[in-house]
C-alpha cells in the first residue's frame, strides 16, 4: 500500500484538504481545553486526531472503486452495528442508546460511521445508471437504502443524528438528474407540510413538551424561561455575544463554560466556546476554513474520474455543510437544540474518525482522477 | 470524467449545491456579526450579571447598656434558615408550603406570606424563614439541599433581650421592615429592602439610625448553580453604635417589682433626675417580651404570643408612661398652686382660701373630702383640700388654668426620646368642642378641672416633668433616655470607593430647660406643702423615710366614665427627694387600685429605698437596714 502511494500518487495527494482538516481539529482541541480545562477531553481529542489521521491516510491510499464495489458489505455491517446498539451491548447516555461498547476497541457511536456506507451504497446504486431522467423506482430504492439505518437510529432515539442523513440522499438525488420541477415541488411541499406536521405532532402528543419549548425559545428567546428548556439557547447566545469582536482575552476563570452556565461546552456547544474565546474574528476564520474545505471537496468532485466517486464526495460535502449549519445555527439561537456535533470541532473520537474517513475517501478519489 | 456529457446540467447542479453550502455559511456569519458585534455589550453584561453576586454581610446592631454599663440589649450570632428567590422565581412552590412548615416547625400561614413576599423581590434576594434554627432545622435543610436549593442556613446577628419583659417599653424591639413601611418614599430613599431588620418601638426605633450598622457585602463569582467559586471583593460591615442609656437597671428592677406586687399589676413608674432630665426608671405594666417579636415571630407559638399581646384587653403593648392618659386627680393641685401664686390669685403672705366642705355651683354641690376651714396653701396641699382648689380655680378662671397648662406644657409632648408619645388632653384642648356643644364653658367644669377631673387627662411623663420642675426652681428639663452613643471607627481608607466614615460619640442634645417663673418664696411655699404630705402628717405620711425627706403629692383619680360598673380609682403619687435638694423624682400610677396614699405612695418608697441602698446606704432607716 505504501508502495502504491509512493510510486505514483503522492503528488496528487490533496495536502490542503488534509491540512485544513488537521488544522480545524487542532483549533478544536484548543477550544475543548477552554471549555473544560480541568478535564482530559482535549488530550483524548489529540489521541483521536492521530488515530483519525492514520485512518485518513489508509483510506486515501486505498482505491476508492474497490471500496464502492464492497459498499453492500459495509452497508450490511453498518446495519448490524446499529442493531447491536439497541441490544444490551449498547450504552445509554442522556436517555439515548446511541453508543456501542466493544471489548478492546472501546466505546463508539455507530450512527456517526454509518453515514459513510450509506453514502457509498447510494453512490454505487446511482453511479451505475446511465443518462436520462430519474425514475420513480430509482427514487424509492434510494429512499429504501436511507430508511433502514434511519429507522434504527430513530429507535435509539437520536433525531438530531438522523436529520444529518437526509442531505446525503438529497444531494445524490439532486445530482442524479431528478427533474428540477420535483425539487421545487418538494421544497414547496416541505414548507407547507412542516408546520402542519408540527401542529399534528403537538396535537397528538408525539412532539414532546421539551421539544416544543425548544422551538418556542427560538421564536422568542427574550421571553423564554431562561431556567427551563430555553436555558441552553439563552446561555449559548449569551456566551457567543459575550465574545464580542476579539474574545475574552485570558479571563478564563469567569468563562461561561468554566462556571458551568454553558451546557455541553466541549461537544454540542463547542462553537459557543470558540465564540467566547476568540470572538467574531476567530469565528469568521473558522467559517472561512470550513468554506475552503468544502470548496476543495467540491472541486475534487468536479474532477472525479467517475460518477460514483463524484456522488460520494458531494454527498459528504453536502452532509458536512448541513451539519455545520445545524450545529452553529443551534448555537447562535436560531435553530432548535438538537444534539448534532460540529464536524471536526466537537470532542468525540467517533465523529472525528468518521469525518476523517470521509475526507480520506475524497482524497482517494482525487488521487485517482487521471487513472481512468 | 466528462461531466459535460451528463444530462440535466450536472455542472450547474454541483454549482447550485456549492452556492447553497456557502449561503448557509454566510447566514451563520451574519448572525454571528449580529450577536457578537452588534449585541456584544448587551450579552457581556448579561453574562456578568449572572456570574457576579453581592452577598450582604449584616452589620451587628449597637448594644444598649444602662447608665452603669449593665447590658440591656445585645446581638448574638444565630443560625437562620433563609429562603432565596432565585431557584423558585419561575416555579410554583405552593406544594412545598407544608413541607417547609413541617420540616422547620414554622407557621403555615407565615410560610405562605414569606413565599409571596420573596417572589415580589428582585433576583438573588433572600428572606429569613426561620430564626434561631435548631440543630434539627439545620439537619433538615441540609438533607433537602438538592430538593429545595432555595433554603440555606446562614449565620446572622440576632437581637437578644436578656431582660425579657423588664424595660420592654423603653427598649422596644426589632423586626423586619413591613411592606407598608417600604412603600414610603423616605424609607425607600435610605435604601431599605424587604427583610431588613429595623427598630420598632422604644429606643430601638427612636435611635434606629445610630444603632443600625452599615452592612458590608461580599462580591463573589458564582457558577450556574449559584455556588460560590471565588471571592472578588469583601467590604466589611460597620457595626452600629453602642448606646449608654440613662436607665438605672437596679432602680428599674425595683420599680418593676413594685408594679408586679401592686393590686391590679397595671400602671407605670417613672423616675428622673430632676436636675437634668435623665430618666432613671421607666416601667409600664403589664409588659411584653420583645424576644417574641425579635426571635419567635415565625413559629406558631411566637405568632400566637404576639397576637395575644395585641388582643389582650389590658393592652400590654401600650407604654402607659407616655401613651396612657389619666385624670391626674389631686396631683394636679401642685402645678395649680404654682400658677395661683404666679397669677396672683393667692400670695405668699395670704394664701388662705375657704374650704367650706365643698362648693355649690347652681344646683350641683361638689364636696371636699373633709372640712378644712380656711387653710393656707401648705395645709391645703398636705391635706389635699378640694374646697380650697375649687375656689382657687374659680379665682384664676378657666383662662388662668389654661395659662398654667401652657406654662407647664401640658399641651405639648414632653420631648422624651421615645416614639409615639401622646399629648395630654386639657381644658385648653376641650374648650372649642365644649363651647360648641354647651354654648359656654360653665363654672362647674372649671371646678372639676381644678382637681384634675373631667376635661383633664394627662400622660404620666408630662406630670413627672411638671412636678420635677418645681423641685429645681421651675426648670422644665426635657426627659431623655440617651446618655451617650459610643463612637465607631471608619471602614476602609478615605478616598476608597467603599469608604465608610467613622461615627463620633455623642450625648443627648439637651435643649435649654424652659423656665417656670416663680419667686423663691413662692417655690418654698409649694415645696413646704409637698414636704408636709409625707413628713407633716399628710396624705402620704405612710412612706416617710427618716433621713431622706420626700416631697410628694397623692392623687386619687375617679374614672367612673371608663367603666360604668364603678371601676376603682387610679392611684397617683408624684414626688421627689430630698425635698429641698432633690436628687431623684419618682412618680407612680397604679390603675384602678384606689387611694393614692395607700396604693401608689408605697411603690414610690420602694424605688427610693432601692436608690438609697445603692447610693446612700447610710441614710436607710433602721427598719430598712434590718430588712436588708
């Protein structure tokens, strides 16, 4: 494997993408330290970074086509893992049975990883088709591929993580010649049905009280109960706003996370910590880094040697963009609080590893763009 | 790969996704700009407000001592259970009322009131819900720490009244400022807040400003649960100033004992140094225990006790010395004698007036208790001849009586340093309504007024002041309880933001005494009469002390209008001693007990004996020495 790397493709290795990914994680380590200086999360994240980097290089060195060929196997393994989560082997944290504890390997969150086999599976199916508009049967198969893991994740239940799966299918359908009029129709229908579904959910009691509160606080944060379910949102906004233009320089003893006003500061609300410590300048720099990373990925997609490779990269890029938006939107108080980590920033080995594997795959595609 | 070959504008579609992704990032950037740059200050302040707390450090209140340094009131640290509003601000805690009431052994209604009050306060305020917490209370609070984070145990200075019911009316008590008081603008201006302890009644109220210290505070950093993480600043409290009162506790105890042993156990004894107005004794019975208000007001027992004080028909909360108004009876004859001489109705050379066994006014005959012929002033005082004074008053006229009332300031407050003093009622104050109802002021009213009945009701303190003045050539001193306030040091250095200046020591700002004008001869004539009351076989002869000549006057005030069932007379005795070189004045009033000479005068003797055994043991007569 190393020989292959050395021999021909090292010059095509996308150093910038790898550098950006490592850079953002390193920046994240600093923020995790700011969030919980007394804890060991930041040290664990450094170890995670090295593991993830090794995985990235290994994946990049592998021929992505063989991986796509094996997609059904990965997909099946993913489903098995998601089923195992629901068995007594799964670990329940904060009411969600989303973790799997396996001897020797340790504890991880399969729903973070299964995105990749889902993207591969969809890319394999839609990549093999020729030209022509998308047929209903193909759409249904796509939905089926997505539905199986989604159903299992909803059983955990982890609605936030489940939401991040939708962009994968959306991007792949969009790039698989679905008619624009259907796209428009779907968006319009969504705008109409979403409030309707919410209303029905409230009336039937399917949407729980705390979930309603989390929506309400977005609409009217000033009048929300700052001690109740609005607490996360209100404190997150205070933390972000407090950072100002340049952040709180050095005054870490009085930071929102150290005084425990900000909940989950090292995971879901890591961006608020970033905002408090580095201010508007730091946050914009981070957003620019994300923008650069995404545009490198999309550029790679444009150069992909085949349709399946292009689809995988775009699916990953789309999923990353949506997840970044969902997480930061929540931190900035205009999206409801759902437990989605910020890619590359939030503490957690599973998330970093999964994202690095995805990026490794993108690099692998790019490295083989001339080998057709 | 030849994307261009693909159908449905693949290149455009990839581009759309890219634009879409960037749009999302731009939205985030705009929102960030709004939160951090536009509203940064606002959130910064919000963050500061939620992490910085000011925890007040209560200032110990100044102690109160008697003139010899004996402790009358002090403050001691106690454990209080406090209720803070922050954890319960937004939730309904009505279901916790019973738990609090049972767990802390406090009155249920009180808990409800406390919760209502704390909910109206700004965030982070606390109120005491249980004073003097017991070990059981503290254990209960700590074991429910997670369930009820609003309850805390705090050490706070607690006012303590070691004497109980003794001196209660003079000292007053402390308690929480009432919501009504808080609404007054002058109270708000001084920065009082709900739950603040203030003086209520007595010296505690009158000198509250000086007794009260200035609370300090701890500026602390707290975490989201309100737990203190760090102390940013401490400003120590400045204690209140200690007060030395003019009270002599030994004499006070003697007076309280006399009241307790009196027939009705209702009345008042006041003693003053006639040379300067310093009050040595001020006792009023029945009395109350200030500790009930200061330390037990949250418990069911304490509330019952307090409620009982205010509904009791004997009205133990009334300070009879300054709030009770009684017909003075024959004690009224003393200022009247001075006025008669001043106004020329009688003279030193010819002070004789007819007794006549009484007087006939129209169809009404008003009798004298005896038949005294045509006595001179001295004899009239000694024997308390009513007939003499009927004629004296008629000679002076009602205008002359009103002149006397003004001269002796019966139409004013005495100015004693106690709150809520009442003003006596006299013909002066009654005149307008009597004239309105009856067309004129009739002679019979003048006759009644001459012996301190009918339109004359006076406060014992105003009577003490008038009588004392006669012992010192007419100098009307303002009676007072403050001897000295001790000074207290400054907090911090001058120029510092939290600097609290030192408070200087000061005494009572004694006004110049008002002077009742009379010649030494006139003065002596009245003094001779008063001397005779005790030492010349008069109405107070029973309390004579061999070497310590008391000058006095008995009084027996009818008060049938109070109680048609024929309540007994109020017994008065007004006095000072030694008669011609006074050191101490004592007046006694025992309600509904009967003749002044037999019910009030002995109580005065009890105080004089206490005075002698303390200051002049050599003068105690054999009998008293034997008793000791």
